């Protein structure tokens, strides 16, 4: 036969262990805010269960009330952790009101006038409502992809709610399934809720692992200094765009950008100033790009911009916008501020490039060299079949030949 007091003791021990695990996660990843709420849920739930055990030794209803408060608070903290995990504001007021009203109902129907059914209904609502409010985020997250941990957590919460509903229905039908009455049916439900509560925390741990793994993967594709894509990410994206264009025949374009005189900036002002120039250029360039365009730093003072579904003429217009914002910024520089000048090469994918992004990068590099040869602080367009007679070059601007 199941012993309720033994089950609650197991509950306490396991949730203290889970609290310690979450504390270690917080220590290792201090910016992972959701772990703080899940740690609080584990410790508060353990304290609540520990307090409820005292009812075996005293006749006062106070231990049961404090135990109920701890379990309700644990549910609220678990739900707030889910909200924080998905970047949603934590509903302190809503959770406080929900938990407070639930506990008030338990007090009224235990101390004011005894009514087991209404007392258990209040207690059940305090446990279930916070989890129901957070369930939508688990099963339909903002980013659209349900992780394995979130799916597991959602299934566990649905199962917990089903058990709580079954307990409430049993109480309304005249069976006393409360902790105060004890009994084997109550013990089986406690065992089930204990197992599910532990499983829910394992679901949270899987969610945390999936999030941290995704962050590590993102870091592997980002440039440490500027925060934009790195060369590896650029090559992945170019390979995808080349394959897409080869299937559909729709073009896309590439800009290759080089900061003019960057070595002189490093030699004259120091590498810290050079790094600041790279960061400042990144911010300026992003203000002139469209949603879906990808800016990447390929190394040193070299950048690339992938322009999906863009013709050569459209790419040249974007290159002109990036060039102009840098020129305007340079004109506004005063005192010790360092003006930034850039050269840009523009190239478009064609059937000859096929699935080989290095060919497209070579074409854009060829145009970049033409822009630098023309005096820098300019852009040029790669034309695989230039006219026999070169077109005149305007002041401060390389020849732009559109295929």
C-alpha cells in the first residue's frame, strides 16, 4: 500500500534536488532568466510539501494552508518561467491575484466554514490556472517551432490538468480525495502528480538545452566584433541562394565591400579605433538594407551583402545608398572623429555561375577592384560582356554597366 507521508517526503527530496540543479544552471548561465523562476518553483514546492508533512504531528490546519500556498506558488513560478523563456513579460500581478484568490478560497472553506468540495476546487484552480495560461506558449510558441522539451512540457501539463480535473469531479461526486482525508486513491494521485511534476522539470531542462544549443549554433555563424554574419554563414547563405536561383532561374545579387585606407586607420589611430570603425560601418550599412538582405563580415575590413531576388540594377541602387550614407557620415565628422570611406563591387548571379558561390564572389571582387582603381570611395558593377568602347566615367563614380 502507498504511504502518503512517504510520497510527500520523496516529493520534497526530489524537488530540493531539482532546485539545486536549476541553481547550478543559473550559476553557469546567469543570463538565462527563466531558470530563476524554475529554481524558485522547485524550492518553494519542496518547502510547501515539507510544511504539509507537519500536519502528521500537529492538529492545526496551518501546515496544510502553508503547504497549499507553497504548491500554488510553485505552479505560478513554473508558469512565469515559461513566460520568461519565450521573452514575454512576467505577469506578476495576474499570478499574485490568481494565487491569492485560490488560497483565500482554501482558507474560507477550511477555517470559515468547512466545505471539502469548494476547498479542493479553490486549491485545484490555484494549481491549474497558471499552467493553463502558459500552455499556449509551449504548444504554439512565437517563433513557430515547438521544441521537443516544450512538447514534452505541454503534454505533461495537460496530463496534470486532467488529473486535477478528475480529482475535482471525484470530490464533487462525494468522494473525499483531499490530503486531509488521505486514502489510497489520494495516494495514487499524489504519486502521479509527483512523477509528472518531475517530468515537467525535465521538460524545462530540455527546453533550456535546446535554447542554449541554438545560441551556440548562432554564435558559430556570427562575427564576434560586429555581430553580423561571418564568412561561414555567408557561404551557407550563398550556396542556398545559388541552388534556389538554379532551380527557378530568378537572379540574386551580391555586394562586396572594402573599407578604404583601413590599414592607415589601424596604424595611425590604433586597433581599437579600427574596431570602432568596423562597428560603426556595420550600423550605417544596416540602415540602408532591406529586410531579408544579409550583411556579413568576411574578414578584416571586408564585408559582403547578399541581396535575394535582386537584379543588377536593384543591387546597384542599394550599393549607392550604402555608399551615400558613408559619404554623408564622413562629411559630418569633426575633430578626432575618423571618416569612413568604402569601395563596393556589385555582381549578379547568372546561369554560368550555377551552384558555385565562389564564382559570384570572384565577379563581385573583380568589380570591387575596378571601383578601387577608379579612385576608391565608389562602386562598380561587374559586366561579363563589357561594350567595346568604354562609357565615360562620371566624377567620383565608376562606370556602371548593367547587363
